[in-house]
């Protein structure tokens, strides 16, 4: 993926990221839903929250950049899908996938107003697609205050975005069609990969 807007669009529709940081000389990872603010920074800014008991925010090595990995659908590609298998036999298995890596310094925002803004933003993003969306204001204020006290905010101004969509683009038209056909009868993830392949074919 070469276009910034394309990577931003992918982040917006993707699920939670794997947030990887350096903590006390080792790598730590958490699955974290993140919101993208495209207007802040050259590559955008990510915001989210971690549970207060999660040590990832407490012993964070701020001298090392963090990495947020956004992963889309992926699928194993069997050599038997390729039309060229019958012609030359020169085929091997591979894996098709889409991913975006966001790099940047992670900043802890242990601030109730910031955290509430993140929670409301995440709620609007994921509840907004439901027929009867839940709202933060549906819960008692005292309960929300207690829940907000159990999390801390995080913010990453993105300094580098790397995106890759490996969807058999290096194969012949016949082989690509064979992979699409092979994946179209598979699992939901495999069918999603087939749909993405149709879009870039």
C-alpha cells in the first residue's frame, strides 16, 4: 500500500491492533482497539486505552518506539488453486494477507477527560453500525466514573506507516482467478480474501 489514505481507510475498518512496546528490556503486546485521528500529525495519531492493571503502560520504555499492527483477513493459498500447476508444476504454497504497521512513540494519558473522550469515540465507532446502538449515557454516571477509573489513555503520533496487501498480484490472470475460486468456497476469512483479490485484480 503506497497511499496514505488507503492505509488510513484500512485502519478505520480494521478491528483492534496488536500494540507492541518495549518494557523492561522485553517486548510486550496487548490487543487494543484504537481510534485514528487523521488530522493530527503527518501520518495521523492513534488513541486508545489500557486496563489500569496492565503493566504495559507502567513500565513502558519511552526511548523505544511502539508498533501497532493492524491485521486484515488472511488465507492459506494452496498450489492446487493455480492454473499453472497443471502446465508446469512449478508452484508452491503461500499466504495472502493485508496488514498495516503504525510506528511511533507511545504516550500515556492518565487523564479522565481524555479517557472518557476515547471511550465515547470507540463506542460511537463500534455501536454506530448497530440498529439499536448502546451509548455511554445509557449507564449510570457513577458506574461510568468507576469504569473510567480502571483504565488509562494512550496516544501514539504516527511517525511511519507501512502497509502491505499480498493478494497474488505477482501471478498470472489465470492463477489469480484460480485462487479466487479456491478461496470463495472456504471460511469467512478466506472468502474475505477472495473479495479483496477481486477488488485489486
